C-alpha cells in the first residue's frame, strides 16, 4: 500500500492477503504433520484401499458410498486380522478376531468410550435407573400415541419411510421422559431435535477435517448447533423458569412435580447455578436426544406375554430375554448406519494381548458384519 496516496500497488500486496496465505500454509503444514503422526502410529495395522496422505481420500469417498463392500474386502483380505479404513473422522480400526473382541469388551470406560464429552452421563445412569419403573406408564402411553400418529390403521397397505417414521416415534417417546408432556408433542420442538440428532454426525465429520484449534470457529460457520439451541431455548425457557421458581419455593418436592430428565438435571445436588440455566439445559437436552434417538426395536410374542403378566414395568423388561438377545445380535450383526458395531473412540493408548497397539484418538469398532456374512457362505 502506498502511504502517500492511500492506494494498493501490485508490488506490495495487502497485509490481509499475506496473512491469509500464511494461515493457509499453516493449516496445510499442521494437517500434514498430524496425518504423518497418525499414520506412523498406525503403520503396523494394514489398510484397506489407499493409505497415502492424499490418495487415502479416494478410499474415504468409496467407504462413504459402499461401507459394506469396503469392510467385506478388509475382512476377506486380512483373514480376521485388525485392519484400518480412512474416513472423514480419521482412521477407523476394525477388529473381528474373537479373542480381540473379548478383550475389547472388557476394556474400561477410561480407555475407550462412546460417552466422551457428555457431562450428564452420571445423571442419566443414576437418576434414570432409580426412576425407570415410575416412567413406564408415561412412556407406554407416548409410544402408543406416536405409533398411532405415524402409522395410522388403514384398510389397505400403506407405504411409509421406515427410518423417518422410527426416528419420529423415538423422538416423541423419548422426549416424554426428557421434557415431559405437552412439549414432547410439540411439532416444532420435535422437528428441531430430530434434525439435530440426524445431522450431528455429518457436522462432526466436517469439523474433524480441520485442526483442533479451528474447531470452535468451523463449528460456528458450518453447523446449525447455535441456531438450533436458540430455537430450543424458546420452547424451554418458560418451563425451566417455572420449575426453578417451584424448586426455590418448595424445595425438591412440590405438588404435581414432573418426573422427567429436565427436572432431574435441575435437582442434581452437584449442579452449579450455571448448569441450571436455560442455555445449559438446552445443550444437554439436545445431546440427550442425539444419544436416545440412535437406538432400536421389538419381538412381539415375548413382549405381549410379559406385558400381560407384569404390565409395562421394569420386571417385564427384565424378563424379555429373547428381545435383549435379538437387539444385541441385530446391532452386532449390522450396526446402525455402517456394517460395524460398538463404535468407540480410544481415550488413551492400549495394546491387545497379541501386541497390537492402538493409540489414543483412534476410532475402533467390531467388524462383525463381515465375519458373520462370510461365515454364512462357507
């Protein structure tokens, strides 16, 4: 810039342009260093497809379009050995050896966990377990209402979008326990939590393409989390304020006190004042919706038999052994969206008994789809 006439010249580029060039150069170098370190730490595990810093993206796109085919190729090629696949979230290690699977299942939450970053886990595990029996009647009523609305009785066959229908039923039913009636039937609120739950994985994939230092900025630009939170807060604000008023007036027990997740959060004796704010409650409810909507289904005969004998109670659920086995096997066999199950992020380095080392930050799962499918054709 010429300081005398305040104009730009070609031989002296603007400082902003230079700063942008430096920033992009820094981004490229940091990504290269990160990719090099990750590849070096996982070099002992064979790869499916391309494994180069740039060429691996060919397999990333292939895996996005045909995850079953890529996993099948890995299992057939490496014969039960662990293998890795490049994804938009980083390297994904898949194991299918029975001995490794047994070791994997015995690893503590401190080593690998699906709950990394969820502060409300203790509330869910402890309070929900204590209140589960009292919630069955409300949950049963809401499931019946949701099924009736989403799958109305007709005299002829009706075509439905299975995934969208299941998500809608799960969202309404789960929110009877999360926020209670009548908000659990509010169409705008349910659309918000459904869209958030189904988009969060894609948003996370986009964010992980960038260095960690840029994640807050990228998250603000490319995701709708803040916008969704503001809209959810409009629904929650009067409810949270009313419950806090009742809590301050009567203590932890008041007439017709709602028995739902939002009340449990407000009653948590370890919660700080800021954790009882509308903003924090809304974030934790969105996270809880994401976790609760990504689950699965029933076996009619056993359900009817136990419900007739015990009603919709915790005892009835405990007696549904076939149901429990079916859901575990269905999830193990096919997973939810990709042909793996028990997807976890490694929180600290560990090694299997055969010496295979898995570094922290790696995504790891069970490739039981390939194992079972190949066994079926032998």
